């Protein structure tokens, strides 16, 4: 692959790897679009996304793909981009202060490569998933060295393979009492807000081809106004200082009781303002909590699907939203089982596929949202 083709592959701006015909259903009237389409093997979220110049993928871990053939086949079929759910976080990569263990990350990179899928990195700077040694080793005196070394080593290790990196994750906490809304993290305590600039500039040097992303949650609701403002402030500051940042990652952990506060107008305006800064927007961790919905499976699946539909309708109306990842693909493996269990103890059903890798109404909702999306530019 020449450099231009490689860049286009990494960022999903080529349809070279298609090999799947565009599904023709749903191009007619609204009524036809609502009709449930056939779901032949050749149809997939990956194919639907690709047909619109979008990327679709999921957070997965290599060990589950190796141990579960049905899951592995579903991920290979449905996704054209993967992100590690755990294995590229500090706690996974850094057994000691002076060593790295890339085994699990490399295993996922190899799977993505053999499937012809792109890869995202997650995440270089986060206040969670820090190894136990961190608290007793890193301090104000050495934090800059640790931050630089970690990012140079990790982003350097995967250089040329990454579509994008979540360089900084969840730096906003508007209850911190700070005017800029920055979260009280070890990195902020040791280095101040300049750790953000440091992280992005170090990542840019280590992997010049990756799209460098700031990743944040809690941006969709009426009550998210302060978080949206702080996120815009953070991004505006980075851009004004000439820091290399290319995209905002919107996590999209949605649903639950708070969903009644979904504010599509404010959310859409926010995405538009981010775009005005010259940034791309990725939906990076979409899943739908179902603990507010009835236990009845049919009703629950319809309720979850309706949330996917509403959320993606707003997000995908903006052509700068180029990538959608769900945080998992099948209900068999979801962090929400422990994070947001249902009061009635029924297994949660937040993702496009069920436990048996069968497509749910949520799959149809995502597929139809892709189908309805305006085609993204291909270059
Ligand atoms: C979660 C994983 O899904 C869990 O398995 C892990 O125990 C904790 O982290 N926002 C993020 C992700 O950016 O890294 C989190 O992933 C979910 C919330």
C-alpha cells in the first residue's frame, strides 16, 4: 500500500475493501424504509456503514474472540473497526513502572488485521484503570516523564496501525469546582491543564497518522449543558494553542431513567459547534441501558431500539460524524451487566446482538440509521 492509500485505509476514506453490494431496500418511501428488511449473511452493519462512507465497530477483547467462535464470526461480519475494551489501558499495558506488556493489545491488532478491520486505541490518559504501582510511584516530580514515555512507547508501538487514538479520556467533571470544569485527576494535580497539550503533542509525534481524539461522556441530556460547555472550552483551548487534536469522541452511554432528558436540539447544536472548530466527531462507546424499561423482552427490545434510533438520527444528521462504535456487540459480553444491572435481575439487553448472536431490533435500528444517513465524502 502506498502512503496515501494507507492513510485512506486507516481513516476509512476509501471504499476499496468493499466487496459487498449495497443493499437496495429502504431507498424508497418512508413506509418502505420502516419495513423490516431481509437479513442475508452478506448484509451487516459493516456493509451498511461502508455504503455511506461510515465506519461501524465495537469494543472487544482478543481473548473472547479466541474462545467464542460464534462471537468471533459475528464481530468479523458486523464490524469494520475494533477498539480494545480493556487491553490498551494503563493497568493492562503496564505490569511495572518500567515495563510494557503488549500481548493482549497485539492479539487484537492481529485479529483486526486478518479481518481487514481498522483499529482504534483506547486510552492514553485516563484517571481510571491505573496500575496499583502508579499511586506510590508517580508524583509531581516525575509525572511528565511518565506521561511522555508511556505515550511515546504505546502510540509508537502501534504507529501506522491506528485509525485513531483516544488520547485523553473523561477529563471533565463539572462538580470539581474549577471554572474550566476539569476533573481532579492525578495528571491535573501533578502537571496542571498543560498535561492535555503534552499528551496530544507527544501522541502526534509518536503516531503522525492516527486521528487524535478527546473522548467524553454525558453530553446528550438537558442536564448536560455544563459538561457540553466545559468540553467545548477544552477543545477550543487546544485548537487556539495549536495543539494537534483531530476529533471529539462522544461515548454515548445512553438510556436508563435519565433518557427522558435526551435533548436532541442541544446535542445536535453541540455537535455542530464541535464541527465548527474543525474537528471530526466519532460516536465511540454507544450502548443503551435498559434498567428503566419493562422486563417483557419484546417491549424492552423495542424501547432500546427506539433509543438507538433517536440518538443516531441526531448524530448522523451531521456528515462530520464518520464513525460509530458500540461498547460491545452482543449482550453476552457487556459491562452494563455489572455496571447497570436491572432491579428484577433479568439479564440486560443493551447491544445490537443477543446472547446467541441473533440480530435484535437494536440491530435493525442501527442498520436503518446507517441506511438513512447521507453518504459521507470518500476523500
Ligand atoms: C469499562 C469496561 O467496559 C469495563 O470492562 C472496565 O471494567 C471498566 O471500563 N468509559 C470508558 C471505557 O471510556 O473505558 C469504560 O470501559 C466504560 C466507560
